[in-house]
């Protein structure tokens, strides 16, 4: 689990407000491949849509995030997937 602490000064008061945000990180494995795919397919179009054609995005998603490729990344290449 990772913890982030942010300190902000309230405008005009000189007082500091401490905000604590706790982010839980979880390593996921082969059984959660559908979750990895859901995140990838949900984020790639918004992230790359203005700089890459839809066809290229779809090609990259299928190449990198298909079941076989993800299993190989985890089992053969030692890739780890961590979600918050």
C-alpha cells in the first residue's frame, strides 16, 4: 500500500491544511487478464486518439493485450501488472 500526503495552504489565511490520500496498490496475475484488457481498451482511445488512427490503436491493443500476449508477458518476460 502506498500513501501520499499533500500539504496545502488555504489562501489568505496562512494556515496549512493536511490532506491524506491512501492509495492501495494490488499486483494482479493471469486470472485478472480481463481487468487488464478492460483498462487498456478503456484508456488507449482517449490517450492516443488524437495522435494515432483508430485502426492503429486497435492493432496495438490486439497485439499487446490479447490473452496469449499478456500470459507471455507475465510468465516468460517477468512483466508485472499493478493496479490502484
